[in-house]
C-alpha cells in the first residue's frame, strides 16, 4: 500500500465519489511540486497513489481534488470547483487523507 491513501465519500448521496482526479504535491519554498496523480475508483479510493517503496520526507504536502467535473457529471452546480487539503508529514508512517464531500461543503481528517 502507498504511504499516502485517500478516499472520497459523497455525503449527499451516501456513496463513494468515483472518477475524481487527485494530485499529490510537496511544498518547496513558495512552490508546489507535483509528485503523483490518479483518479478515484468505483469505491472512491486511490490506494496506489505512490509506489509501495516510496517514503516521503518530512514536510508539507497537499492533495488537490478536482471535484467540479464530478458534480458536473451528476448535473449539480457545486460551490467548490476543487478542494485542496494541506497536511504535514512528520514520520514515515502511513497517512490516510479522506474527503467527505457534498456540493456546498467538505470535511477531512487523518484516517487510519
């Protein structure tokens, strides 16, 4: 399993959000360097965003979720065109970064 995993749950539908493009970035000064990208599967997950062997160094990271196309496919005009979750990696442990999403709000937490 990748050191970084994620999933998206559409809380309005009570279902996983399939087909959402996600990218992982590392902060370098004022810039963000893209490290990986993928698309959520039928279960709303990306389990292999990074290779199993990749261990990210301590630092600040961002997951960028392109949610506009997902809601557009459902015929819903959403308030947020994308969601950026910025987080700190302080150990070489596994980090799960879930997104609970609806057209007018979102929340996240450090999962397991």
